[in-house]
C-alpha cells in the first residue's frame, strides 16, 4: 500500500536514512512492480511536458468562452518592465502559473498536477525555482517525487477532486505539493517538507469550486497564481523553522471534512459562488 | 493512486474528466470497432451534455474515434480532421438510466460494415469505464489488456478460456461474467496482467462455444 500518512513517510526517511524522494519512489515501485529507470523516465517526460507547455504559450489564443487568454503575457510585460510590486522572481512565478492555466483553458497540452484545473501551480513554482536558483534538472525531478508523494497522501486521506472537495482539493492540494517539494529542496528535511505542505493547505482551506458556466476558466486560471505564490511563502515559513501547530496529517483530514461540509453548489456544479453572480449567470446564458 | 495518477496524465485541456476522459472513451470505441468509423452517433448524457461543449468534450470524443489519444494536440481540430478522413458524426443529448453523470453512448459503423455500440463513463482524472457493450452490462477500464469474449451461455466455456490463459502464462487481473438471459448471449470480460499475442486470440476464437473475441490493448500503437 502507498503511504496513508505524511508522518509514515517522515518515519520511513528517519528509519532508512534515505532522502524523501527515494522513499516515495521506492514505495511506488513496489506498488506498481516497476523499475527505477522506467519511473525516472516517466517523471522526466512529465517535467519536459510542463516545460514545453510553458514555452509554447501563445498570447493570442482564447478559450471556448473567449473569457480566458492573454493575461500571462500581461504579467510577462510587467515583469520585463520591472513594475511588479512582488519583484522579478514572484512575478515570473505568477506569470507562469497564469500562462499554464490559460494553456489548459485553451485546449493546449498540459500536465494534470494533480488536476487539469490546477495544472499551473507546480510548473510555475518548479520551472521558475530551477531557473532562478540554478538548481539541476535532476534535483527538480527528485522534488517532483516529493510533490507526488505528498499528493498521494492527500488523495488517500482527503481528495484531489473539485467535485468532491471543492477548489481546496485542487489548488489547495497543488499548492501543498509544491510547498513541500520546495521546502525539501531547501532543507533536505522530510519533516520540514510536510509542515510546508500543511501550512500551504491551511491557507487555502474552505476554497469553493464555483466555476462560471461550469468551465475550467473563471476563477480557475487566476487561482493557479495564488496557489503558486502561497506554496513559496509557505515553504519559506517552514524553512525558517515555523511549524504547523496542527499536525500535517490532521490538516488534510480537516480538508476532507470541510469538503464534505461544502454544499454541492460549491463543488464544481457551476451553481453557487462566482457562478451564481449576476455576471456569472449572464456569461453562462451567453455561451 | 500511484504517483503517476497524481502527476499526469499529459493531456489536452481543459478538463481531465470532460476532455481527457472523453478522448479516451472515443479511443476505446475506435479500438473496439477495430477501425476508424465512417459513421458515428454520439449521444451525451448528464454533465457531458450540459457543459460538454465548453470543455471540448465533443471535439475530444471525435478525436478519440479518429484514433487520437488524450495528449494529441490535434484534438481542438478534430472536427475538420473527421471531415478530411470521411467520418460522418452526429452529436445529440440523451437521458441514460442509472449511469455516471459524465457518460456517453457511441453507435459506430466502420468502413467494413462492422458496428459497435457502447456506453462509457468518465470517472475523473482521465480514467474511464465502459459500462455497456452491445446492450450487455459490463465494467472495464481499458487500463489492462482486456479480452471481451462472447460465448454461448452453457457449461464449460469459462473453463476452456481460463485454462487456455493459464497454459499461455497469462495472469488474470479481474474477470467478470455477464449475460442477457439464461441460455442467451453471455460475455466474459477478462482483464489481464500481460498482453495477449495475436496467435492466442485465434486459438481462443476456435474454442467450442466461443462466438466472438474482442481484444483491447490501449498500450499498443
């Protein structure tokens, strides 16, 4: 069985002395009866697909509703003109998250991470971190294992589906996965990674899935930006030694509980929240 | 879920259930028919019918029927490609009883005159389930090499098939038996851990009481 608790992963790291990514990979190899080479190759392919999608961004593409497109380019210009309040690094993270969300809405090829709607968070954080901090591709791929392992526990304890748990289960999970991965890259400490993930999740608990007209466009694309930035601030907190008061596994259990308490109108049905606003309804009618 | 259910699939957006899952359903239909359809009736149910258009569900289903996989960048242009390749299709909505909200019924005719009717559902994350094939309730995902064996509903058929599988060292992951009425049309759906070679399929077809063998292997090119 794959790990059912983040605490189990931390204990396994302590017991074996193996790094976080290796513990996660080995458990998956056992589970799937696969070998390391195959697994590494697949992970590399995923990372390359993220890179390709980012590079292939087209500022002129538009989504089915024509509501989405061109915003990633606006952020790119802001970064290039050095007008962002958040500086160049965060500016680029925001730009990439927006671009990837737009690529998805416009029927381009993306990597679900963990879902299509939240596909911008991990690539934005990873590609920009790699570029800015001169990290090796090899280490970034190891960090993807860390992210995926955290995601596995989230999926088993809570959910990674907006229809089940609301947006907290999609953008929240992606943000937690990215936060954990970056905290691990910075410290090599599995426990620190789990606290980063928990802190990221806590910031997004309760987030409703209320897409206008039921489409993966509004507000999904821009929520990728907040998920990515939240991942980095959470990783910084954990790396500074700040710990989540609520143990990480209990945080994800709370996410599961909140997901169950959300009415169905706020779980991907396009009936509540932003979708139910006068403008949201009008957009749905005009489609 | 394994690591690559969490990260991945690589897919054309915007939705793993409404786009990637739809393309995969179309692709399964294409494989089950065994050729590109010349005629396809696509009936959308539930959420597929209500929000499918904005998610490109229609384009993804058509792309799948043309043999494209969920990561094929030509999916947005599938309607034009269908026209180029001479596949006529009609998309309507339908109410299907007791199925998942993201479901579709496909009625396909190939150039050779072969037909295939199926109902399939998109379960999320790009995973799917075929739940009705040729009017008989079934349940398979296409994630394993899958044998669909139509046989006479009489004693011994299952034993003959499974013993042949064991002789060829093909391990059964799951196996389900279905029939419409006692003594009528019966179907075995066998999900295998290993791929099934062509020669073995011929042997299976020649067994007593076996009417038809369909083999689905999504991994094969």
